[in-house]
């Protein structure tokens, strides 16, 4: 028979009802880096905004997250893991763009032993290569032939320097077989801003091609002003994690369409928290560290920063119909 001490009850009830938060990982901004320079590489600017919290932990604090070792499977695999399945069509695309053919690529994959034996492997390869040749035809029509463009802009927060390659006749051309994600389109947007800033008199149009979509960025007249804002935020992002999250920020800023009545912040918090069907973005290991001890990262600062960074992007972004 269990026994209970009455004097313990109030403490037990308080412990069960209280929300206990760990101390914040970064309660105050750090001092500016000792070796900070006025020059900022375009590649660094892009990498910070692709994942601001990861950039802060890696580049400012020198942190690395190491995945745990995995034992070799004892059973014969009949499927590929998610990363392996994504790499097959991307590798095939690059081979085709450099003059190869799918038949030769199939032979190479079979010889490497990347796929399960027999019909299972053939089915996986056929599904992975579906639509790759059509994407090659679309990319061939906008062949990248222009030389790289140098970026050297003096802005209020510093000097932005770098090179933009992969230029077609009208602007930047980026591609992948898989659908372009928020980080892909944000990276293209920053490059597009730089291109518009160094070629203000040309109507530059940049595109991202994938198997099922073509995304288009229209010319941006205030490109240098937008870059100045991003460079100022880059300086802040060196001192603390910025409340800009790849998936949740995208869900907040993305136009929802006429049929959706879900408020933007509710959409973002659903992506952040997840559900029984989808892992929440808050489970990202970099975000778990950087935002430890913060009860609600998707607050007013999140809304303001997301609107500032992604609002102009969506104003210029449209989807083009496939031919």
C-alpha cells in the first residue's frame, strides 16, 4: 500500500503545473568581433541568411554538431535513405548537362552498387530519374553563357564583395531536380539583389528551375537599399542569433491564397511546433541550442524581421507556368 506525506503535496502540485525554462543560451548580444572588417563576402551574407542561428553558432562561436555513429545494417536494403534518394536525380542532371546520357548513367549506378538488386533497384532509379530529361531541355533553352559578374558595393554597414556566376541572358540561372526550398530561393534573392545593384540600368530577371516549377524574380529597383538593410542585419547576426527561421519565417511571409483564412503567425507557429504528422522546426538541433530558454521565439521581433527580409522577396517572386 502506498503512503503519502501531506506536507509534500503543495510542492508536488507546483512542480507539476510550473513551466520550467532553462537559462537563455544568449541572453545578451555579444560584443562585436575583435577582427571584424568593413568587407563582407557575398557568400557569407548568403550563408548567414540561409540559417542565421546555425551561422552564429558555427562562425561566431565555433560550434560543430557531430552526428552519432551508426552501425552497419545487417539486412539487405530495399530502399534508399532520404539523402541517397535525393542525390541520384541531382547527379543524373549534372551528367546530362555536361553531355552525358541516362543510359550510361544507369550503367554507372548499377556498377557502383548504390541500389538494391533486381526489380527494387530498377524501380527506385526509374522514379528518381522521372522528369530529369524534361528539366534538361528547359535549362538548355536558357544556357548559361555569360561571364561571372563582380560585386563591389560600398554600403552604410560596410563593403560587399564577391562574384555572381551562372548567368544567362537575362539574369541568374539556378536549378535542382528537387523543389526549391525557402533557403534556395532566399539565396537566389540575395544574389539577385546584388546583380540588380551592380547593373541598375538593366532589367535583370533571375530564375530557379526545378522538376515541377520555375520561380522568377523580377527586376528590383531598390536593390541597393535592400542590400544595405541585409548587411546591417548581418552585423547584428554576428553578435546574436537573429529570429529568422528558414521554414517558419517562410510560412509567415508566404502569401496564403484567397482560400486560406489561417492568420500568418498561426501558420508559422504550426510549422515551428509541428504535429503528429510533421516534425516541428523547433527540433532543428541548431535552433534548439540557439533558442534554448526562450519561451516563444516567434514573437514581435520575429514578425518584424521576417517581414523586413522576406516581404520584398515575395513582392518580386512569381511562379512561371511550365511549357
